[in-house]
C-alpha cells in the first residue's frame, strides 16, 4: 500500500484533528462533496451530519463552524499544491523551465491524488475556484491572519516568487506576480466556464488556453 501523504495543518483551525479518526476524515471528505454539490452558502453541519450518519454535535466536536472548515480545506489544498510544485520542480535546474512547469501546474485541472484516500483533490480544486476566496474575503481576515490561517497560501506564493526571481533577479514584484498568477489561474478557469465573455477563450473549456495566457503574462513582465 502506498504511504498516505500528510499535510501539516494549523491546530487553531480545528477542535479535534480530523485526521485522527475515521469520522474526522469522513467530515472532511464529505464536506468537499457537499460544498461542491450545493455551494458553501447552502452547506450546513446538519446536512453534513445526515450525509455521513452522525450527529450535528459530532461534527462540531471537530470544527467550531463552517468558516473554519472552509479555511481548513483551502489551507489543506495550498499545502498539497506546494508539495506537488516542490516535488515536480526539485530536479529542474533551468529557472525558466521550472517557472513554465509551475505555470502549467497552476493552469491545469487537478486530478485526484491516490496518496490521500479521504480527499478528492479534483473536486477540492473546483471548490477552490468557486469558493476559495470566501476563506479570506471576510470581516475577520485580520484576526484569522494573526492566527496564521493563511500561511500555506503565503508559503506557496513565496516559493513561486523565488522561482520568478531565479528567472530575473532584478524583477521588482515577485510576490505580487506570484499571487496574481495563482489567483488568475483560478479566476480565468471560472470565467471560461461560467462567464466566457470575460475571457478571450470563449467557452472552449480548454485549460491550455489559460496556461498560454499566464505564460505570456509572466514572461512579458519578466522581460521588462
């Protein structure tokens, strides 16, 4: 059996570590399915409890509220993506090739990772696109930030920013460009599928268009 990938999570996000029990894993895995099916606004712990055959109180033993659960899911995804990028670029010496590989990963649809049996990354990826910004576009973002809830996202942006600097050490905005392409990869995907007139891709739903666009954007800036 292939060893399971463990993503280290901020303990302030949960009351009880969901990875520590089968019920906790069901809560995380099935919350992804329900949020994808019904949307975050219509998602409740009561519906989740009914789906997995437990009590609503049982869900609350793991997460204080559904906002904390959403932040947990997004933080988990960014930690997982950081691992994937680090692993797949580790042996690439040429910084341009490395950055192009990162852009390809950011612009491509995500497949389920067999190293995590209780999380379907392909569905979690869709949640990041449609619901992910709700994790930090809140009134309590400053308080959440002080608790380091967004550290996985910051770490990912830092890694991408460092690769950008490898390509052009004199570039003045590596962190801004890094966060821009990460966000844009998701927004352009959403627009392409739901609001195609906001893109130049129509409704082709072809991820390669996003990769080409991001590549052009990044290297046009790095050449300046």
